[in-house]
């Protein structure tokens, strides 16, 4: 048999990951003035992973909890580095989300790519960066060896830096640097922590490490004793006593910054506000999910005793993220900053679900429900937040302003936009029948018996979400309309397509979430069961 | 009958004239002529040694080679001079100082 | 399973489908939109009748049709379902009938509005969610429809979104009800976690209500859950202190006020308490809270209504007050009485609102009763129907409100306990409230229909068209007739809705309460008639109450300053807190923390730069400059002249020769 075919039969993920990258390379052969071809090529390149993905979905077995479609090849044997990819219930929904949001982002930015680039000059760079970003995201969601995974994790940072730096709004340089340096500091902390684990265990492999980390007597595991042994050999008493906690905190910092968790979130409003529309869509729709995914993939399985020991603090941070994020959103005057803070608040729900699972008591089904809810919420938030940024971008493009006070009464001139953006806002608000509600309900329902107090306080976030989102709705669309907006065009067919797909998905997920939940359930259940072993 | 040293003195004189010409004249073509004289001084040496030392064809062969190479060198040199002239509109060696450090 | 139970969901789905179709219709297609919506609603109404027939035929046992929404964990399911029992059958009839009539009325009322298509879409969305709410057999599905009902209310209040007051009112309505919904949501979580299922009733009697009824939750848990769920009911049904949104909701078109903010949606809170009654009964304290909140709201809102000028606001406060009565009825243990009042109130309040709609339409959207007057002569039909509605609302003998209100007062009387006088409060408040109701309705009717026209609109008023008067006719008939369903002694409604609950005997006490309250109402109507007659009804005259009690009137007119109180406390606090958090973010977290640490890094880098400059670069630079100098001296060698190089070479060779000669000889 043809060796190439043979390879493709074994590995679906690698072609899926690198198809956008190949598209980016092909893009380099086009002339920079041939904008039309550039756009089309970029769009189809970002769409192309759907082919392998469809095969993956078709062959995916939702009843098994282990890694599927895995492909492993030795890469740097002396450092135990493998090229190791695969998906399971934790990641497949995210892979799906990347494949949906990125093409829509590209389609959505056909007309305008960024604030300082009204011309077509930067087009080629712009789409190349987005395609590279897509490859980085696929890699970050499918790689299972830390070394390999970390390359993609950082690879997704670099194109985003340039997207912000080159195509962002007025304060873009500052935002780009703050974004890059802040998240990079987090990454460095994480690398140090993972290095320590590697030195102790000789393994970078997430799956192996998770097996090693299964608690044997409630607190200790093979992993923790290895870490303690290594720390013991250093000879500093403080390190010896707190080795596992220190490693946990280092790795935690990396993900907490990425999510972001209060109080590590301050890079986010600046970045989201200054990024071009496409950048904000990718940042909030996909990149913020990398942090939560990290919690599910790394923190929950590897550090179960540590996370259970610090559950109260962590839950406090999650609730603070929800409530303070929402309150800060209420006080914003800039539309993009408002949506950015709402994003912070909504990811807080995910963190609530993640940390509630670490409760020592409680039944596995509740925990599985909360974790399923986390994944569904990530998916739903990916749709709604990307949609919101898209609409804010459209408004900014039409009105040349992002200030809430300048707008008002636009429903009269742009009724279609009002309708579609209204649905998106209400998804974000958690209206039943739309995607946002299901995830929120599952998280709250799962977390409630585990952590009653924190869940009740977090419910305030739902009320605050209504406050700031309706304020936004009222500020943009209702009330008397200024005559200067009379000529504002309603959505074009292309814009309707982009937002229509998003809105349709919000309805589908909101009404029939069963399929998405079945994808993640087995893997999540396995994760929840770990915490039966924790004392 | 002239002796070997007579030839050598002749050759030395010829070489010195050539060297003086090559070093002092400004016209590139004269410099080339000087170079050619120095080459021929060397040829005289070669032939003289061939004549006075025990029989071996090496010296004669060397001289023949040197004459052939001198011809090629003269041709290349002149071509270079023409190229330089085209570039600088001058054959004055002092005008051509691009290698200055 | 009977087919109607199996296809119960169709009743809710049809209006949803109609809403979806009309959502895609263009603006000018108002007639097809109305046709689709009314057609779907008619079928829903017919199906509701079938459902009613099924309940009448097969008795009171709940009949359910459940399904799995999704699966999670180890064989765990989130289940949803539909339920047919007497309560849902009654609500189906009320909602579908009133909706149908209001839809027909809207065809006439909205005939000049350019967005009528959208209006029908929203109305249909509302009807669908409300119908889904009443037939849901799962607290989760109920909550989902509950929120959708809130959404359609939001959309319809803000239908004239360009008015700032409407834009503010829609937001206020959604937020205030959502405050209650947070409690409701937590209650749902707790109830679900406690009983392990969202379903109310199941075929194997493992539904949450069945579990709760057996007392398996524990009394204090049941109390907490009941009170949390009651929070939601308070928000939706406008109970004090969450009543503030309902009067503002009158910014919406009048048919909306009739359908949503009088007849159906606001009654959803009462329905919710009725649905969860087995849970509330576990711990009596929960019902006591309901009773006192309801009684207070009933009197509180009735007093405010006395001093309002806007015809719809009067009716709105009247609605709040009547909802308080219903809650009080449920709270005092009169399960049937509370729901019976819900049933009759839906018809006569819809009648009153649609009647006021007809008046407002005729007066060119004038809503101030001081600028109306004399309409009795110009709008005969409306006057008659409005009068019937008023009599029904005031509890005039033999009209619908008479029977239901009487049931409530009887229940409230039997509520009294020997332990404390406080248990008389609901009865006393109910009685005083009834008198106020009769008074403010008489005041309103006198202002609107009698005297001379005092405004531009009222002078040119004329009777509305048949699409508007026909629904009024039907509702008027129902306002007269439905009362007899609860005729004392032959209480059909009681047998239908709560055969297991104990009815208060129709004895001497009951009869004296009936007579007492009737006399009170008649006196109130008479005094209202007397006070508001003659010169008072002329243009520019002040309200006699205002003249007599100016301070009290001002307080009532400003609704006890509750809105202002909230504005100054809750709203101000939340906004200040939000601003504080935002500033904290910007200056402390991002400023002190992030920029501070970056400043530290910057200073460190400055220090290291200084070190570099002084120590490392200093030595290095010196070396470099020495070399540079040396290079400068040696530069003359490289002057670029090839002859010069040749000279040097020759010199070198000569030098070598000399050396060779000198040393070679040795």
C-alpha cells in the first residue's frame, strides 16, 4: 500500500493541524495586491481542516474515555520528547470550536482587517497570521506531550502578538506587549514547574503523568513522592516540605493567567479592546479556552490532592472572577472593554465548575455534570463571545466609535443586526433555549451540592450579567436615534452568513445539547472519578 | 665569450629598468610595459642558466612558458586597462584608488 | 397514553413555530403575519379544549409525557416532560383563550404601526412560552419557559423602543424579575439536588413533588426551597418589594399590557406557587410568608391606585393588588380560592385593559384620565363592557370577581389563629383593599366616561371597529359567567381543581362575610360616585382627595417613593460598587500590581545597564578606542594605489634580499 495513504490512515490530527499552516505558506506565493485571491485562499485554507475533522467526528467513539486517533513518534529520544497527538472528550469539542470560529473570523474580516489598515496593504500578513494561529490552536488542543504541546501553546501567542501589534487600535503597541509579556511570564512559571516534574519522573507525557498522579492513599501518589524525592536531594528544607505545592502553584500560574482568573486578568481588557476584531474573536473565542482546557488536561489530573487542599481559595478566586468581572463590566463605557470583562466573568463559571469538582465529598454524577457543563460553557462562550466581538466590530466599523454613550436607537436603521446581536447577547446572558443557559445550568447544578455557599454567591453573576448586557443592548439599539446614523447600512449578505451561522449554532446547542455532552461525558467521568481517591 | 655573470648583470639591469618603469610611471600602459620588461629579464636569466649549467631542457621550457604566459598577461592587462579606462575615463594609476582603507 | 397527552407539546410548539415564521416576514406583510399567528393560536386553543375534555373525563391524576433531555455521568439523565392535570388544563384555557382574543384585538389596535409584523411575532413567542410554562412537568423546563416569557415581556414592553421611557422600562422589568429569578434558580438547584429529579410527577411516583409531599426533604430544607422559589414568584407576579417593574411595564402597547401584564404572565408567579403547592405545604411557615406578602401587596398597591392619573397605571396597580389577593389566597391555605381568582381575574382584567386600549386608541393615544371624559356617549359598547369589567373587579354581587374574592376573604378569615392577632391581618387587609378597589375603579370610570370631554382626543373619540369590540364582548360575557363556576355550595371549580383539599363550609360565617364585604364594596362605590361628580369632572379641577389630604395624596401619587428609595440605595450602591471594582482593576491591580512589578523590572534593568556602562563597557570601550587609534595610524599603508602597494612589495623584497645576503652567508 502507498505509504502516504498508510500514514493518513493512522494519523488524522497532524494533517488537520498543519493544513492551515500549508495554506499560510501558499499565501506567500500570491501577490500582495491580489486581495481577492488572498481572501479566498485564506478562507478555504482555514476551512480545510473540516475534512479530516469530519472523518474524526464520524469515527469518534464517545463511549471510551481514553485518547483516540493518537499518533506517537519519537522526536528527541534523549529527552523523552515525543511527537504525540490525540483527542478525547476533553479536547474534541475545542477542536470543533476552532474549526468553526476561525473560518468565520476570516470570512468576517473580508472587508476590514484592522483599525489602522483601511487599505488592502496588510491583507497578506493578516491572513497568514490568522492561519498560523489556527495551527497553533489545533496543536495546543491536541498535543499530549508537554514539550510538543508547549511549542504550540507559545506558537499561538506569537501570531496574536503581531495581529495586535500591526492591526490593533490606537493603543495597540502597549496592549500587544502587555499581552505577550504577561502571558509569557505565566508560561515561564509553568515551564519551570513542568521541568521539575520532568526531572523527577523522566516523562513529559500528560497521559503517563496522569497515571502516575493517581492518589494511592488519598494524598500521595507516585508523582508526588518522586517530586518530593527530587526536592529532598536539593537539600533546602522549605523546598522539601512544599515541593508539590510549589510545583502546583507554578503550573497553576501559567493557566490562571491564560484563562484569566482574578486577579491575573488585567491584561485581558486592554488586549481585547486594542486587538482588531478578528483578533478579539480568536482571543476570546478560542485562546481563552486554552487556559480552561489546561486546567482540565493538566491541573485536575496531575494535582488532585493539591487542588483539593486549596479548594476554598481557588473557589474564592473563581467567584471573584465571576462577580468582579461582571461588576467591572457594568462600569465600562467602551463596548469592547465591556464585552472583554463579560468574557472574564463568563470564564469564571468554568473555573467554578472546575474547582467545585475538587471537593472531597459529593457524588461522581454531580461532578461529571459540572465538568460537562464546563466544556459546554466553553463551547457556548466561544460562540457568543466571538459573536459579540464581531458585532461590536461591525458597529465600530460603521459608526467609527466604540463609546456606548455615542450610540442609541440603532434598531431603527439596522434591524437585522439588532435581532442577531440580540440573540447573541441573550445567549451570553444565559437565556434558556440558547447555548449559554445549558452550560451555566449544568455547572451550577453540578457545583451546588458540592459547594453551596460559593455557588449561591456566584449566582449573583447571572443577575449582573443581565444588568450589563441589557445596558449594552439599550445603549446601542434602544432609545431615540441620532440622525447621523440614518445612513448606517444593515448587515450585508456575508455578514449575515457569519453571524447567522453563529446564531444558528447557539440555538442548536441550546435546544439539543445532548450530542456535545455525549462527546465529553466519558472522559469527564474518568476525571471526576480521580477525586474519589482524594482524601 | 660572455660569461654567465654578464648575462645575469644584463638581466638585473633590465629588471631594474622595468621595475623603475612600473613603479614610477603614471600611465598604466607604460606600467604594463615595465612589467613586460621585468618578465623578459627573468627569461634571460632562465635561458642563461640553461645554457651554462649541465644539460636539461627545463630552463628552456620554462622560458617558453613564461613567454606564452607573458603574452596572455599582456592581453589580460590591456583588456583590464581598457575596462578601467571605460569606467574611470582615465588610464592614470593614481586616479584608481578604490582599495583605499 | 391518550393522544392529547402525548402531543401536549404541540400546544406550545404551534405558537413558537408561528413566531419563527413571522420573524422572517418582511415589514409590509402584516396581514399574513396576523393570519399565521392567529391560526396557530386557534389550533392551540382547540387542543387546549381537548386537553380540558381529557381531564374532565379521566379525573385528576396527573398525566405525564416525559423524555430525556440529555445523558451524563453514569446513567444519569436530565429529564423534561409535559404534564396534564386540572391546574395545567385550567391555565391552558385561560392562556390560549385570552391570547387568542388579544391577538384578534391587536389586528385593529396595531393597524397603524409599521412594525406590526414584529409585534405579532413577539406576541406569538410569548404565547408559546407561556403555554410551555403551564404544561411543563419539570421545574427546569418551567424555568426555561419562565425566562422566555420574561424575554417576550421585555421585547414587548420595549416595542416602541425609540421612547426613552419604554427603553428604560423594558430593562427594568427584566432586571427586577431577574432579581427574583436568582432566588428561584438557586431554589431549583436545591430542589433538584435534594430530590434527584426535575420532574414533578412520574409514572412510578418518584417525581420531585411526590417526594417532597412525603416529607422526605425535611421541614427546614423544604421551607428554604419554598421561599427561594417564592422569590421568583414575587418577581414575576409583582409582589412587594419587587412590584416596581409592573407599572412601568405599561409603556408597552395596550394589548400587551392586557395579555402579559394583567391576565397571564404576571399570574405565572401565582401559578408557580400553585404548582409547587405540595412543597409549600410541607412547612406551613412558607405559606404564612406567602400570605403576608400577598396581603400587604394587595392593600399597598390598592392605595397607590387611588392617586394615579394614567388610565393604564391605575389598572397596573390594580393588577399588583389583585395578584396580592391571589398570593394571599394561596398563602392562607385556600389553594382553590387563589387559583379561582387567577381564573376570573384573567378575564375581567384583560377586558379592562383591552377596554382601556379601545379608549386610548379612540383618544389618539391619550392616557391621562383628566384629559378624557364624556366617552359614555361616544363609545357605547366600550362603556358597557368596561362597566362590566369594573363591576367584576370591584366584586359587585353576582359578577365574577364577587365569587372569587369572597372565597379569598373566607379563606383569610379561617386563617386566624388563637395564638396571635397577626393572623387576622390578611383578612383585614383584604377587606380594606376591597374597599379601595371599589373606590379607585369608580373614580376611574367617572373620570373617563362621565362629565364633558376635557381633551382634544376625547372630543373626537369614536367607537372602535369590530375586531376590537368582538374580543371585548367575549371577555365581558366570561367576566359575568365564570363566577358561577364557583357558586357557593355548588363549587364546580373546587371539585375540578382541588377535590382533595378541604372546602370551607358555606355556613353562617361565610354568608355574613359575603354580605359584609358586599355592603363595604357598595358603600365604596357610592362614595366614589359622590366624590367624583359635578364640578370635579370639569377641566382643570383638582382631585377632591388632593384638595382634602394634599400630603397623603402626594405620597400615594409618588408610589410611597419606593422607586426613589431603590434609586438612592440599591441602584446607587451597585453602580458605585461597580465603578469601585473597575477603578480597583485599573489602578490597583493593573496599576500597582502589574505596572508596579514591571516598574521593578525596569529599575532592575536600569541598574544592570549602569553596571554594564561603567564596569564592562568601560574597559571594552577603552580597548576599542586604542585599536581604532592604531588603525588610524596604519591607514596610510592602504591608500588604494596599486603602484604604492607594488613599491612596498619591492621594498620588502629588497629588504628580504639584504637580510638573506647578510644572514645567508653565515
